[in-house]
């Protein structure tokens, strides 16, 4: 039997675009050279014991790219931790000529 998704947060978008932050730390930006528009990405929330949980963006295979903006993570992370689901794909991928927080744009679709 399929488990029901938790109630979706009121006033939050089911589909949205978001930039990925923190790409330049720990050499994560090296993974952008292998990323293409349309690639599937994975959204993983912090463990439940975090005071301010983030939603981390990973490539297939596990490479960490960065995290979603805190104003999105504030509602998306708790929902994902309760069993919510979201699909993400790369919409735009830029190189070093673009500010780090604008190098990767995602399209996110939440499953309700």
C-alpha cells in the first residue's frame, strides 16, 4: 500500500524555480562542468535534529552541489522530512563568469 504524502504547506508553490547556493565551497563547482540542462537532481533535507534545516542539492551518484535558499528550505525541509517528495532538474547551468549563487537554476516540482 502506498503511503500518503503529508499535507502540503499552505501558501507554498507546488512548482518553482530556485538558485543553488554554496556551490563555490569545498570545490563543489567542479561538478557543474559535468552537469547539463535537464539533468535530474536530488533534494535531500538535513537530519531532523537541525535547528534551521537546509535542503541540499545532489547530482545523481551523490555529488553535493549546494543548498536551496533558506526561505525555501524553511518550509520545504520539514515537509520533505515528514515524507513529502519533490523532483528537481537543472534548468540553467553557468560557469565562473556568473556569480556563484546564479550558476545553477533548478526547476522543482513537489508531489502531493
